[in-house]
């Protein structure tokens, strides 16, 4: 089972926090953000992951040098950043196959799923959709792209839901993109939506989006152990050792 972790961004919304550090290794309770996503990936059966790297990517690679819970590939983007769509397509070309399917986990989000949650779709869902987005209701006064959800189909129209950085995708839905060129993943989502191939599910649990300075500063010293699965303590202690 495979997963992609978008880690190439400049983190400009984080202000001075990302002047010398890429956002995925900013720390929450002394644990770099990326480990929260890696923890969930492990618990969901992932054994093969890709991280795309651009801004200060060598620091992410060095941080994860000793990570051995599952295989990680580092897909460096030079000289230009490729966007999430281009980053995923290029990573597939380098390390996977267009017949693969995989999860996408955005390290900006810390997820607190309900017990027993697993994001992998069942066989019928895999036949029906090329991609499934996990959604949540837009919080009051939040500035997210509004999506609608009807009959498990996501539409890009005024709606009360937003994409919280967790999805399942078939690699073949990116086959029309050229590797090593920049693409916005939202354009692929829009195309799939128009074809009724973009599924959606409500995420069963809660979350924090720490991709902006004000939210990161609010929670950066918070211990979320009581809100994560029981295996988190053992995972965290190994990271800190």
C-alpha cells in the first residue's frame, strides 16, 4: 500500500517560522509535523511512501534519515517547484507505476479519526471513482474553497464542505500530465468531478489545520496524545529516542 506526502511548498503562510525550516518539520510538542502523517500512514497499512521536496528539502530528508517504519522515497523538484499535481505525477514516474493507487496525506493537517477508521475504499468504490476526497464542514469564518457533496459525488460549486488533505487516488487519473512539469492538483479534481469520477466522504473525526502561522503558534506546544490512537505513544517515543 502506497501514500504520497506533499512536502515541497515554501510555507509562506507561516511567516518567520519557515525562514530557515520547511513547514513539514516544524514541531508540535517537539514532534515534527510530518510524523503525524507518517503515523497515520503506518496505521493504515502503508509500506511505501513518496515525499516530494523543493524548499529546504535536504532538511526534511535529513530529519527522516532514520525513519524505517516503511520505505520512503524522496522526489526532489529542481529547478522549479511542480505543484502538488506535478509533484505526484513526477513521483509516480520515478518510483511507482500508473496502475498503482495510493493515499495522499497533507502534513498541514493533524487528523483525529474515530476508532477503526480506514481511508481505503471498498472494491465497489474503487470501480466507481478515480479519486475520493475526505471532507469536513467549513468552520465558521474559515477561508476554504467550498465544495458540495451529493450522492457521494464532489462538485466544485458553492457548498459547505472543504477538502482536508486526505484522499485516495488512482495513478492513472494523472496519466495525461507530463512528468517534471508543474500542475495544480485542483485542475485534476475539477476534471474528475465533471466526469462524475470524484467521490467524497465526510471524515469521521476531528482535525486541526496547522498550515497558517496563527494556528501553528496556538498549538505548537500541545500534546495530542490523548486524541490519537493508542499506538501513538510508542511511535512518538521512538521518534524522540
